[in-house]
């Protein structure tokens, strides 16, 4: 995924294909034809030769015949204390109980839930989904497919509700509203809905396309309905990605663990990430030493749409950093050096094969 042909790369950079082939040859990538696909890391090194940095942020969705369905990535947003974490906890608990995988062993920033009704998977961004979402948007990474806007029935629309809504709208993500805490005696669903309408959220029952689900994370009421709404939206998006080839992922959160060193939670956008892969993340590099799924179970590979916690990076990346698997450690070092050297360079946007290659102008 993300690979680009010699011809398109040359076009994007604005040099001849011969020049591109020459540079690629010098880093050990022999091309047979200008329609040959250049691996992403090699394309990045070639672009760097001509003074371009490369943004792979747009390359994240595969398409075409070989693309396979992937789980939707759902970010839960809403005002403080409106019940985001409790909702996620109850979704996760139900799911863990349903799959009999045992107890919840650890908390990571993103987790995959096999939905109890449809048995389909969704990947949720846990709190601080809001902050991560912002950071990722600021870094040009689009990781979220859907947004759940949580509004507490006893509190109604608050400032952060509006902020979350405008963020979701800006990124063009379909939205489902979950009116939470409906079990409370002081719950006032109608009032919350009126406030949503006043905040220009286009609710379905008022002729818009935003579905509203009434839930209680405490009693479990409405959770299946929420699941159905999310699966419905995910189906409309027909999310798919290529599983073959070099993995691309996005960092959701990262920290330094005393024992393990840098630990990052990532979501794979395309390809399959394996233990042992050499990777570049921002201007850092590393080699994946271990990976865990969201229940804390060690895993060897991660597919598109799935989250994982990874160890083996040489530093702590930032939320929103793009991770790219490369062919070996040497290449990883070279690409991260090239990125560091080109930090201020103009960005060459290189979307996936079916997209358009476009530069943002030479300086
Ligand atoms: P922040 O992460 O601080 O923004 O809050 P949050 O949106 O994650 O809210 P959280 O899930 O922590 O819930 C806040 C409080 O509301 C907690 O005391 C929860 O127990 C309570 N709460 C959440 N959901 C429900 C619900 O469905 N019913 C009732 N009665 N209480 C709830
Ligand atoms: Mg929370």
C-alpha cells in the first residue's frame, strides 16, 4: 500500500523519470520500467534527494480489487464527565465476556471490540480520544472513520460537545449521537435533543442524517442499538485496505515505560505489521520487538483497522506520527535521517496508487 510508480513520483517531484531511476539505483532499488512501483521508503529517500519531504498521511486507505474489509475506527468524543470512558468500558466488558477471553488486563489507548450483536469488529479510540484526535488532525493524520458524540441526558449540550461536533464535521466523519446516562431520574432526553438541534446537529428525526441513540452505560440499555448504528455507518463507508505489503500505521499515543522503553499504541492503516519489522516513525526509527493486542495478549502481526501496543522504537513518538515499515534497519535509519534533515522541506503528498500525486510547490 502507498506504493507509487516511478512515473508518478517523477511527475510529483517535477524531474525526469531517468533521474528518479538513477537515484533509486544508487540506494539499491533497480527499476525495470517507469510503471514499476517504488517502495514507500525508497520513494521518500528519492524525494529527499530533490529537497522534498514526503507526507504519507493521505495514503492510508487502500482500494482496488485486492483491498479487504477492515474494522472501522471510532473515536468517542464529548464533554467532560458525560460518560465516554464508562461507555467504552461497558462495550469492552461485554465484548470480553462474549469472546470469553478472560479479564481486562490492561488499558491501552485504542482497543478492538467484537460487537456482541453482529460479531463484527470495531476499533475504538479510548479517552483522551479528544486530545489524540486533535493532535492527529494537527499532524494531518486521519485515523478516525466514525465519531460517537456522547451527550449526558442530565447535563445536555455543553461547550466541549459543540467543539467535538465541529471537529467531527471538519474532518467529514459520519457521526452518531449517544445520549448517555438515560437511567438517571433527572435525565431529560428531549431537552438534550433540542439543544443539539440548536447547535445545528442535523438529527435524523428532524430530517437530518445524524442518528441518535439513547443509552445507559450503567444498565447496558441502548448499547446494542448504538452498535447497530455504528455498523450501519461503517457499512456505508465500505472501509477496506490492502493487507499485503509494507505496513503503514498511525501513532495514537506513546509513553516511556521504565522497563520496556518507548511504548506506542498504533492503529494499522494498510499492510500488515509484523514483529521484527524495521520501522520509521516521524524522525525516529526502530525495530518492532514485541506487540500486544488490546487485551494485553502478545501478537505477531496486526492487520488494517486493528490497534496494537508496540515496543522497540528508539524514542517516544507523538500522537499522529505516521509509522512506516521499511525493508531493513539500515533503510530505517536512512529514512529517519532524511526526514530529520528535511523537517522544514516542502511536503510532497503521495497518496496511494489510485490517488493523485501532488506537490505543494517548489521553494
Ligand atoms: P472525562 O474523561 O473526564 O471527560 O469523563 P468521561 O466522559 O469519560 O465520563 P466517565 O465515563 O468518567 O463518567 C463520568 C461519571 O458519570 C462517572 O461517575 C460515571 O460513573 C457516570 N456515568 C457514566 N455513564 C453513566 C450512565 O450511563 N449512567 C449513570 N447513572 N452514570 C454514568
Ligand atoms: Mg474519560
